[in-house]
C-alpha cells in the first residue's frame, strides 16, 4: 500500500535487516476503545506492506483505550516496544512490551506502566546515556501538570521497571512560540508530546518534542548543554510549524537522514510524512 493510504499518528520507524518497520497509533481508534498496534514493512518510504498486527489485547491486558505512540527498539537481543495506554480506573502511562521479532507478537514485559502511577503520562521513549544506562523519557501530561513537562526516570537493565525517581528536563512554556491550549476540563496550559533523542555527529544531544504554536501542531527541538539528559535544555527553532508533529529521526537505507511526523493533525486525516534533513553545527535543518 502507498504511504498516503496509511492513517496513523505518531509514526516511528525502525530500520532493521535492510527493511523499514513503521509503527504508529491507529488513526481510527486513537481517541476511544482500542485493542492493538500494527506494523508496516517496506523497502522504501513510499510503498508498504498491508498492516501486520504486532500487538493484540486478547482480553487479558489491563488497558482498553488510548493505545498511543508505539516505539520499537532493538536492545540486548530482543525488541522492546514503549507505548502508552489507559483504562477508566488507571491513569494513562507508558508500559514496555517485548518480542523476538520487529513483527511481534509483542507481549507485556513491564508490570503495568513504568511511569509514575499517580501521574497522567504518555509518550515514553528509550534513552541510553553515553555509558549505556537506560532511561525512559516521557511527558507528564499538561491536563494534569498544567504546563506540560518532559521528564526522565532511570530503568533497570532489563527494562522491566523504574530504577529511581523521575526528574524534570524542561517545560513546554520554555519555548517562546508555545501557544496556550484550553481543555474541556477547564485547564489551560502548554502541551508536551512525543520526546525523542538524537545525538549529532559532534556529540550534541537533541530532544525532539511536539507542542502547539499559532501554526498548529509543531515539531520542536531542545539542546542539552552537556550532551546528556542531566544537562540544561535550551529551546531552538522548531523543525516543523505547519500542523505536523510527534516526530523522530532515522537514517534511511539510502544514507539520508529523515524526519518523520504525522500531518495534518486532524482525526482520520493523519498520514506519516518523511522529510529529508541534514546536520550542521550540531543542529538539524530541513532540506
């Protein structure tokens, strides 16, 4: 199938074994009851296989709605999926699943959510420190925090559980372009979505994340001052301000660096988009 036929949010690409594996939030079931995730396989970024269900809730899984933002990493001989879930009795959070293949089937690996149980959280991503220590970086959701936060917590080496307390990296309002949003609950604040880390060739650590500007959904970039998540983050010019976001960066089979994100940010209209980008002076630039 063609890229334009795929309705997903939060696209994530794993490049493995000479293939592209594309994961994402199912557009049709994004905002309500849901029961799984799909993967699309391709040799290029335009032509893809039909969806292969790589995780399915057979009725024994704890969450029944808001299956969001699956990210898949090869780690210590297996494949680990970080994805967010919710049910009416449990706050939204990110859990970790495991499989022997990028096609799945993924099975629960963590005991429920790894993110703090009393927080509303989403969009956990895997970060490995320069020494190889694993962390989950995630969003403390603006509907609870008021000002959306990007936070991190250390993980056990087997990725089964948290190995320490969460700590703050930055808040959405630190971005000068941040637009205040208004929730139906009466809360107003700035949004943080979809953190993803990329280290440039000169060792600079960048945190991609998404929020809202006057142009709509926006793909932003923050820079660490010490090359690790323990540093101070400074907001730079966004990569995309035309109603697209929740992006990540990968090196294509052709050697080109790509930014993928979903656009537009409208229900049932979301499509994965791929934009060539380049490094220059420890920063990312489109084109």
